[in-house]
C-alpha cells in the first residue's frame, strides 16, 4: 500500500501547513515546497489529498491547473493509491463504490478515478478476476 506520509518524510523541502481552506478545497500547493491541507479532513481524505498535492509538486505545478492537467494528476493519484492487485482483490466482492473505497482506504472519488482510467490490460485483468468462481 502506498504511504504518502513516508514519501513526504523523504521530501524534506516540502512543508505541510494545516489550515482551514476558505474555498472548500481539501488542499493546495505552490508547486515548490508548501502544501496546504484543510485541517478538517478525515484521515482517508488526508491520504488522498497529500498524494494529489505531492504529484503537483513533483510536476512543478503552481496555481490552478487546466482541466486536462488536473485529470492527469487525479489519474496518477488513483494509480499510486490503488494497485491493480488491490482493486481486483476488493473489487471482486465490493457491492458498491463506497464499500470499495472504504476497503482500499481512499475516497469514493479516487476509487472512481481509478476505475475510469484503467488501461486495457488492467480491464482484462479485472474482468478475468470477476469471472472466477467465488
């Protein structure tokens, strides 16, 4: 399981600032060394948001990004947080998106992003698992 906090510890140039985000967003970054996280987030939301914002820092993004860039960051966030093996293991029995997200320790939005951005090989792998007898 990807541990964004462990990764963050190695990135000593990044500072986390816990604030009350005024615009309702869970987090933001300046793209260089500061990530602001809303202090009201639940732990699973923190895990997803810090991963998302770290990817923006890795790519040097500052300020608001175009929808295409944001889509790419969301896809990479989902990919890091949810391996195909974990998706297959939990997706085989989860009854809905919320149950799947809870088992994968991500938000429903991140789980949906992962499902929406599966490669053809991943889709085939997932389909093969779904058709195995339980």
